[in-house]
């Protein structure tokens, strides 16, 4: 048996944090108990998340019984939360196959399921301000919860699939800290967000405990389990680096992702100190068709690393930029996702230009040519997908994560920089990250902050760029023309 004293530290630290939270939010008398809402009312995903409480922490324990990427995963979760109203009952998001026992503060609770809503009825109502713990024991994940690969499984939960794996409040508005324990067969590796606290071997299995001490949205959780190698590299600017790749492909993939250390140093010059304890890349042998900014461990398909550096470098910088824009500062609603993708695209293009590969990457001479082309397509984008900060619908994931959110979002930042100047724009970027670090923020919050930092009322300007149905004139470019279209 091999274990670490870190478990004791974790337990003591959690007790202190929860005691402080209880002291800061004393129980209060108030209105008669009522149900928490089933959903936060998100315009695009109305039933994601739940009302009536605020999650502080997840203690998630997952069991992978065999070396089979398509195996059934089970687990337990204890959620520590504060009641935001006097609760007669409350909902958790859960789309898994089954649940076992449900308890609130150690007492059995009634539970009922309706689709992806798990309603919990405690023995006694929870007063407003009450710190409470709800445990769902022995749940079974949905078969579609995880991405199966030849080497194991990973999680790709954005925007709203985390609740297929475990019960929770599945919306980026309610961020929390996480302890994630992965119990896997000996010979396999379990890796999750954050820092490794302990590893214990028992009965032919290995349990690895990870702690993400920075607030994290459920859509950013990562659980990578399989025949993977964890490579720890020298720290980059004080940030430890750990990469995770299939064992059989390590000789090819580990050298290909080494550029992340240089990218991390570059991003810190652009956006300020890296906001988390460690960083790394998770590469799987699967044609994902996308990459994903799971917190502290960005997810990629191996196909990205068969191409030239002029392609993989900007793509990796995009996901790295998300650690600041999207992970540290998360969207208040899914209509605000341009704040994630527009910023990540902005730094992706800046990296590509500064490293000399822009023509090969985009087919255009430079960023100026790129933004002129995006500007020309502005009205077509808005007609097809909706305004930058108001996607038309969420019929598919790609209706939300659409070109007007990515390129159009970056174009808004270009227009803002043209309006207020490069130096003030940089101050806006830094202020956004420091003001809302560890929190969720909205488009309205961005407009207000930009106006304050720039010392001018930018509300009319940014509102037209972000919510208008037509593309506004570009500052300093009266010659730029929008292509008519629908």
C-alpha cells in the first residue's frame, strides 16, 4: 500500500473552509419553505442548473471496475451547498442510468426523477442560509457520459453533459471546488483536474485523489482513465506541467505537445499570471473534431498533432487562453459564450501572427486581412446564427458554438481595440480577469467594466456590436464593407 499524507491535509482544510462558510451564512428565518426551481432559466438551456442553492464543493468518487473503455461507471457524490431560500425540496441535474441512496446531512431523503431532473426532498426544510450536504450514493452513469477510445475514456462535458456522469448543478453560473477520486484497475491510470493529493493501491485497484481548489464549472470537469502515461515536465514560469497521452503513442505525442510551455509563458505576458495550480494537455486517439478547455488539462484529438506546427500551435494557444477566458472567468449564461470563444480566438490569431505562420494557418496575409474578411461576412453570420451575444437557438451544440461566437466575438474585441486604443484595451483585458477571477460574469458585466476602465460610456457601442442584427461601422476603417446576404 502506498498513500500520501495529503489526504489528511485535504480533510482538515475542507473542514475549515466549510466552518467559515457556515459562519458567513447563518441560518435565517424567512418565508415559508418552497421548492427550488428546476433550472436556472438560461435562455438557451432553460433546465440546466437549478435554483434555490449555491454549491460550494463536490466530493466526487468514481469507480471504473475493469479495463474496458465501454464499461459501466458508478460512483458517489457529496455536494456541499448553501440554501439561497427556504427549501422544501431542490433539484439536481442527473441524466445517468440509476441512483442508489440519497441523503441530506446524513439523514435519508426522498428522491424522484423526471427526465434529467433529480428532485430531493429532505426530512425537514432547509432554512435560507443553511449550509447542507446532499449525498447521492451508488449512482450509475449514462452509457453516453464518456468518450470511449482504444486506450480508455475521457470526459467532454461542454456545454451540458456533466450530469450524464454525476449528479450536480450543471451550469457555469454555479462554480465550486472539487475533490475527484478515481478508482481504476491496477495498470490503468486515473487523472483528473487539479493537483494529485494521494494514490492508494488496494485489491487490484488504484485510487487516485485529485483536488481542484479553484472554483470550476461542471462542464470543465475532466476524468481521464485508461492505459495513459502521465508526463511531468519542468515548471513553466512557476506552473507545474503534466501531460497525459496513450502509453503506446507517448513517443510521438509527448514531443509534439512540448510547445505548451512556450505558449504558457506567452499567454502570461498577454493576460497576466496563470490562474490555476498546474496545466497540461490530454491527447486521445480519437478524431474528436474539436478540442476542449477542461480546467487545467486541455483535451485534444491526436489528429491535431499529425499536422504542421502552424496549425497545432494556434489551436493549443486557443485552449490555453480559455484557462483565463472561460475557465477562470466563466460565462454567466450560455448566451455569454462569446466571452470564452471570442477571446480564445483573439489570442489564437495573435499567436499565429507573432510566430510567423498566419498565412499558412488562415490563408490570409495577417490579422488585419482576417478581421476585414470576418467583417465582410458579419451580416451573413448574424442572419444565420444570431447576434454575437445572442445565438438564435440551441437546437445543436454547433448552433451555440457558431462562427459568429468565435470569429465574430474576436471581431468585437478588434472593434473595441480600434475604439479605445491598444493600451486601454489591454487594461480592460487585465481588469476583466482580475475582477471576475474564479467567478461567472455576463456580457453586461463586460460592457460595464470596459466603460469604467476606458472612462467613457461604451454601452451604445458594445451593445450594437454584441446584440445588433446588423454589423456596425468599424472604427478607423470607413472603407470596410459588409457583404449583403441572409
